[in-house]
């Protein structure tokens, strides 16, 4: 409910100001509206080129990219897979789709990504190497992979995770759904040599309406991904299949939107970074702790997010969210950590309370690339006003 006549400012909205219309029209004019067509391969080529990898395989969404990459990394029913507890549910759901069990790892407090220290703690204290692979001694299950999730446009400490994965023989499947365009030690996310999954959902940095992709330098993995996501059909003419496949390929009109959006990606990232900087400059003095960029990272600042510590700001994150909503400004909390969600409450876990604490305080602010400076000023003024009202209430 909004009590203002000023226009509503959404958290994040798609910004379709390039060649989207022209490219989609081309699909319709030529009749290429299904999961074959020149925009699918063009999207894959342009994405691979942007990230700097040999191959990209376009699929219907980020969740199916993760599911496919996990299956192709030999994650089997009954396995355990390490993953951050502070993530969107899709990262963890995809593990269950494989019949595997997530092992929920807490976040590090500085950049809120999966904690390499807690990954190491779990692997050294709970697991035993055996000829059949690494075994979780408490459950008897094989631990086969790790899914580091680059949350909020910021990279995970990949070298630390890769070192542990190599030491313990784990496959690494990166969930980069929120972090296309981010860099770790100067290298774009996606170029690590692992299977790296992206999303082109409507609220991501760029959108295809819906969509996802797997980036890889492994030609064999790319070929198997194309096969598995095209119903595992072996013959171009005959209906012959050699395994249980999926209908996961991206349709041409979505790829057309994706191609147009890729042309705009760097400008979107530039704008998002300047939006985040603006919030930091204007609102840090009020006690807001903005999500910080690590020294070795380039963040896309996908959603500008702050910790709202009531002892410093005088308001709780949920109060601020509700008060801003009244003024027609949308903000949103982060995801309830996975270990607090019913399907995952009983998973093996290595937790130290960090994700819970971040979840209590974090609030994401409007970050659309087409957010105007006037809207930014309106948001910052509204926050100052709400925080000031809270302070005068406390003083009274
Ligand atoms: C959005 C998102 C996904 C899933 O992508 P979809 O395209 O919506 O299926 C997976 N992981 C994370 C971290 C996400 O934010």
C-alpha cells in the first residue's frame, strides 16, 4: 500500500532499451520461434565471447542450467553437495533434483559469500577419503561436489574454494546467476574452467525474459549439455534417445532478447555500480553498512544491499522496508537462509550464525539501470526522513 502520488520505484526492473524489439520481430517475421534458430547460437557465441570461454549452452532458465551442470558433473542420487545457506532456493533445489542432499555452509561476514573456512572445517572434521570417494562419516554418504554461489554480483573467494575442492576431489559447479560481468582477481566470473551457470530471469543484470546458460571450456561437457537438454535425442531425424533427457533448450525469441541485452550489459553494470556508490555516499553516514567489494573483486552491484543495524540507524530493516513501501519505494530482504526453510531444515550443515545475522539486517534497495538521479534522491531523502522520525520518537 502506497500513500504517495509519486511514481512507484521498483526494486529492479528489466530495461529493454536496445535492439530487443528489432531482434524479436526478426524471429516472428521469419517464423523461427522455437528452440532452433540463429539467435540461440548467436546468444551462445556472444555470451562465451563476453565471459572469455570456449562454450556457452543456452537453456530455459538458471535453475535448469544448474540441474544440467550438476548431472554432468556426476552428482548422483544419495550424494552430498556443499552449497551456501545464504542463497536463493534454486541453488539448493537443483541439488535435490539430482536426488542428492545439500550440505549447507554458512557465509563469511565480510562479503557474505560461502565461507572457505567453514567448507574446510566440514571437509576435515566430518569427512574421510575412501577408495569410493570422500565420505561424510556421520551419514555414510559420498560428498561429490560443491556449488559456490556468487551472490549479489560479487565473486566468491574462488581460489580458496578451488584449492579445497582439488584437495578433497570435489567437482565445482558455480552458481553465477546473479553475477554475470563480475570479476575475481581481474578474471571474469565464468572463466575458471568449471561449469558456470548464469540466469537471464527478469530481475537479473540482463534478461532474456527467462533463460539460463552453462559456460565451460570443456567441449565434451558442452556437447553433453546440448544433448541432455534436447531430450537426449541422438538422431536429427529419427526419434532415438540414449538416456533420460530434458526439454531445457532456450527458444529463439528469448535468445533474441538476450542478444540485445548483452549489447547493454556493460552500461547496466556501470550504472548499477554508480547507484551503489551513491547510496553508500549518501546513507553510510546514517549508519548503513553497504555490501562492500573485496580488494580482489569487481562487483556488478546487482542489487545495492545494506545492513541496517538498529543500534546505529534507529530502525530495523523490516520497519524501514514497510515505511519505504508506504512512500512507493520497493526494497526487499535477502533470502531466508536455506537451513530455515522447511525442505532443508534437516540437512547436514556447517553454520556459525553469520547468514542468520545478515538476513536479520540486510535490505536491498532499488537498483534498476534506468533508475534516475531524481529517483535516487527521492529514495535517499525518504530514508533520511524515516530514520529522523525514528530518532525523534526515541528521544520523545
Ligand atoms: C535467479 C537465481 C537462480 C535461478 O535462476 P532462474 O533463471 O530464475 O531459474 C539460481 N541461483 C541464484 C543464486 C539466483 O539468484
